[in-house]
């Protein structure tokens, strides 16, 4: 991603990135960064995100995909925003189905059920039509994203969450893979989701709750990513966005999401030494 800032804006971007990185390193949420970059400056917010990403990849934690955030009207209402955003997924964020995810690995964790797409082809050329986007998907799996905010009390504006890597924390992938073509093709917009925490139903939704169709969300991301100079590539994973409201989770909680007919995915938020990454 290529971003240009004025000298004054560059200083604010640097300060905002340092604030967020310190919160991650110390495990202590920080004040919002909108005092530095404003509430609605998308350019500056993504510039901060880029600096945070560069700092993390420099530690040997590679980017393996992207996440789309704020796609569900329910989540937009929860956070007081009106448009989607995106962030990156690092290798260290991924956990296998049934894993124990360390409670301390995600600040202020909130879970949301999603459809994840694994790409079998680049989305870098052509018109990026919906048909082209669908054809680029190798398979889909059920997923739960464990969103996390480095910003205290989730007190975020749109710029805050964008700067904070779209509030990415960790994610858990199901084991059942479904293709979008063939006789048993999975249709993402028709998916029906139920999420439970410790056996209690806490969130429901459908594929249509994600920008009308999770494939439309993927198309939006493909166009945004290409415009910013980092198109989506074969092999990358994309979390397409929440199918219903996110819910806070705490240590010891077990989360299970059913994304019918795609599959089931679950995890337990454990003590900090018990997690097992995929």
C-alpha cells in the first residue's frame, strides 16, 4: 500500500502508530488516536495502519490475508459507524477449530461469526466483476473472528478502528471446506448463522447481513486493495465480515458458531499459556 502524507500529517501518523504499538506490547489499552489524526481522515488512518503492519511484519510475523470489518448493520450500529473498512491478517492470529486461544493475546476481545474465503487466483486484473471474484475463490470455511481493540473501552471513531488494523485480534477457522461451484455449490448470501457463548445463544444472522452478500464484500475489498497498490493474491485468506452482532467474551468462555450449511467452528478463551495455533 502506498500512502503519502504532509510533514505535519506524517508526525501525527507516527505518533498514532507508536501509541497503538505500545498498547499492543504492554497489553494495556490506550486512548483513541483521533486526537492526532481526526475522526474521519481515512487517508491518515490507513497510513497509521500501514506503519503498524510494517512494524509487526518486521518481527517475523507475515501477512497471510485480509479482514473486512463493519459490514453488518448490527455491528455498524454497535460501534456507531456507517461504512466498511479493512485490515490485515497475520500468521500468528490464526487458530485451529477447537483451539484454546490465550486470553491475553487479544485486548478487550469480542467474537463475531463470519465466512472466510481462501483465494485460488489473484484479484489484480480486469473489471473485478462479481463473477470474476466468485471464480477466484478456491473454497469457503466457517470462521469466528476474535476482534480486539487496542483503544480503551472500544471508544472508537471510524479513523480509530482503521488505524488499529480494523480492530483485528485473532481468528479461528472451521475444518469443512465448501466450493462455490459444482453440484454442491455453497451460496454465501444464503448462509444462516447462530453463535453461542457457553451454550447460550448470543448472536444470529445470515449471509445477506454482510453487505447483502459476502461476495459483494469480497469484491469491495478486491477493488480497494488494488486501488491501494496491494491486490489480493492466490493463497490469501479473507474474513468477509460479521453475519450478526459481535459479543464480548472473557477468559474461560467457549464460543461455538454454526454457519449453515457451511459448518461449525468453536474455541475456548483460555489462560495465556494454553493456546495452540494452527
